[in-house]
C-alpha cells in the first residue's frame, strides 16, 4: 500500500513538472482548459507506469538487505 501511495504522489509531481516543461502538446479536446487538464492526467499516467515498478524494486530491495 505504501508503494502505491508513494508512486501516485511521485506521479503527480513528475506529471505536473512535465506539463510545466513540455506544455499541452497532445490535442485531446477542443476546449483549451479541458485539453490542459487531460494533458496533465496523461502525463501523470505515463509517469505512474514508469515510477511504480521503480518504487516496487527499491522497496523490495530494501526489505531483503
């Protein structure tokens, strides 16, 4: 459970940072505000897919030492 919470928190931070750096590159909706929100959610989802296995491996490695 801790790995999930840590992964979600890290994904929110990383997704927001990516959005600040890259901006709304994906055209997911015609409305600008909703498009920006959907871009942030997509960046968070992509970050979660990368961060979750890393957190699992780091936590599992620390338990077995």
